C-alpha cells in the first residue's frame, strides 16, 4: 500500500502538483534534517539545507524516475551542501539536469549507508518517545548529540548518578523493545554509533 501511495505522489510531483512535493517533505523531512545535523552540528543550517534540497527537487521534478532515486538525490544533495557549509573539500556538485536521478541508487552506496543509518535512528527515536522523559532526553543527548556526562548534567540540571541511571534504564528498555520486534538492538545501536562519524 505504501509503495503504491508513494508512486502516486511521485506522479503528482512529476506533473507539478505541490501535494506531490509535500508528501516527500513529510515523508523524509525529519530524517533528512537529522542527517544534515549530524554533519553540520547546526540546527538552523540543517533546516535551511534541507529546504533548499526540496527546492532543487521541485526544480528538477520532471527528471524524477522513482521514489528510490528521489531519496538518493535528496541525501546526496544534502550531504554535499553540508560539506560545503562546513568548508569541507569533499563535495561534488549535484545537478538534476545531468540525469543523476537515473543512476543514483546504483552508484551511491555511501548514500544508501546514510539512509540505512538514518532509518535506524528513526526507529530508535520513535521508541524513545515511549520512554520516561528523563531517560529519553539523557539517551538523546548522550548518543544522538554526543554530549558527555558533565555536559548532560549542566544541560538538564541533574547529577552524574542520575545521568548514569537514566542512560542505563533507557538502554535496557530499548533492548527489550527491539528484542520484541525481533531486531537486534546491539546491531542497530552499534551501526548507529559507528556511523555517527561516517
């Protein structure tokens, strides 16, 4: 059902209907902002970069050949813009007019790795919303934003013991949730941890 719906919105996008673009913005916006933030460490810049990538998608909408190609295009465009923002020499210009959308899925395994990483993070974040507030916040600050224990203490106005306890409880709860879903929490967590600096 989801695939058919996505294809319907792809057709709408290609036809110049704004609802088609809105669908992809709602579908991928949050994970793309997270992806951009992991590179730039700047929320405002991440928002701007993601908005600009959707604008570029809109400009080249008639070249979009599949949902997978759109997703790859967005990730590649955002990655390049993020590296450009932070002044990295590692970026290549992306131009929709050069038929990049046709070859993106096959030629950009690094982008697919980022997509997998971001989708795993989405699963973790969705489960974090079900945890007690302090546990979820400590986990987010520690593992998703990379803050140390002292920084978390300052941010939340709590003690190191409370941070250790909340982090431990969050990890235990997430481990159980992923076990029930038959997803290896350790695999998910390790992949996310090691790809943070990818």
